[in-house]
């Protein structure tokens, strides 16, 4: 216990038996602090006659000139833990920050950590860009907490009517519709879909809905047996394709919800002696760098990552300036290559 000098938040934390960050949250009235902890902190404040330093508080509210980019770690074959789609997005965000005179702080985050609280309290950045946060329903609660504590953030993801905060995303529905329409024009009628078609992964779900809509417009019945769940990894695509082949559902084309899924599916098809595109037409989504180098080159949907980076940074800076900001849906463009040309 301090015997001389002015009490600090460190002293409050020691007496209350909590971290300094928790003291900061409690004094700020953050909803992340439960009532019992808040009472302990307040009791310590009164016991030590602690006074908030108004000048220091004001200084902490000054802009840092830095934005934070938080990436969720994905399982990847090369141990980079970054989905290749986000590598080009990372480059465009970095350039956009530089053009606006901002530094960019990049951090890997594990889903189990309290990243929603840590960055709000650290004051390392004026706002947060979120990329690659997987299961939407599992992390929606953390987005709501970011909103509740006044953290300025934008995320790359599906634009949903009841979402917390601001999202910048691709027109996944029209992209999925374009892929299915293209495959139908090539004479395909049994088109499988590989990807999680549920509200847990709204981007994939919108691609599935676009695919289903295109089938309906052509009078082709939607067959649930032709849908296999898959996450955005080559391994998951390989396993989903293996399962579909084993079921003997009969298909002449595959629409994979991401290029990684498509590349994994291509390997499984080859192992079963099925040629792409002669036996099975194949298309993906994202247009990652590898898509044009696989054999055969992959038909896919281009998401404009350069424009996405610019809009993400611009939207976040407007939030920081307390300006009105709306979510944005960017166009998707079909890129036809040899994998779908039967």
C-alpha cells in the first residue's frame, strides 16, 4: 500500500484485486465490468481518496494517428494463419492509411481473447478494422460490446439489416447468382454447392441464395443433397468434395463458396479420375492470386480488394470524426476461366 504521494490507478487495481485495465473500464462506466467488480473498484477509490487527473484524461482522448487492423487467425497450409484473400486486402488497407497520413497497427487475434475490450482500453489506435472473424453468430456479441462501449470500428463482411456497427462487404448474392447462371448457360443442370449455407457464415449463405435463385429462374430444382458444408480452407473443400462423391448424388458442376474450397475440391475430383472441366465444371469465389495459376485456371468471382481497403479506411476515419457512416456493398465481378468451360 502506498504511504506517500498521490494514489494512482495501479494502487486502485492492487487494492481491488483487479487489473489496471479493469479499473479504467470501471471508472469509465464500461458495460464490460460487472457490478461486484465495479463496487470493489469504487470502494478502493474512496479508501485511497483517488482523484482522476483531468489533464491526463484529456490527453488520453487525443488522436493517436494510428488505426488498428485485427486479423482472426485462420488454419492455413503454409502456417501463415492468414486467408490468402485477406493478403491483398491488407495491402490495400496499408496504402489507404498511408494516403490519409495514418499509421497501421496489425495484430493477430485468437477468437477466445477479449480483443473487444483490450483495444478499446489500450488507446493504441483511434479505431479498429476487423477482418476474417469466422462464425458471425459466435462473435456478434463482441461486436455489440464494441458498440456499447463507443469503440469506433468497421468490419469486412456481409451487410446485414440488424448488424452491430458498420460493415463493408461484397454483393455476395449477385456474385453467387452470376456463377450459377454461367454454369447453367454451359449446359450444367446438377450443380453442387460447397460451403456453409447458414446464418453462421452470412457471406457464404448469400452466395448460396444467389445460386438457388439462378437455379429457380431456369426451372432447375434445388436439390439439398448437392450441398455440402465447408469452411474456407483447401482441406475443408477436399473433404466436402470427397463426401459428395461418396454419396453418389450425381453432379456435373461444382460452385465452391471460396477459391480455397474450390482448389481443395479440384484435388479430390482428380483423385477420383474426374476431369475439370470435361467431367465436372468448377467455379470458386474471391479471385485469390492462386486461382489463375491452378490447372485448369479457376473461374471465380472478383472482389475488388483495392476499393474495399479504401472504403474501409475512409469509413473508419469518418466514424472517428463523428460523421454519419452507412454500410456499403461493393459489386462482384464474374471472371471466367477454363475450369468451367465444358
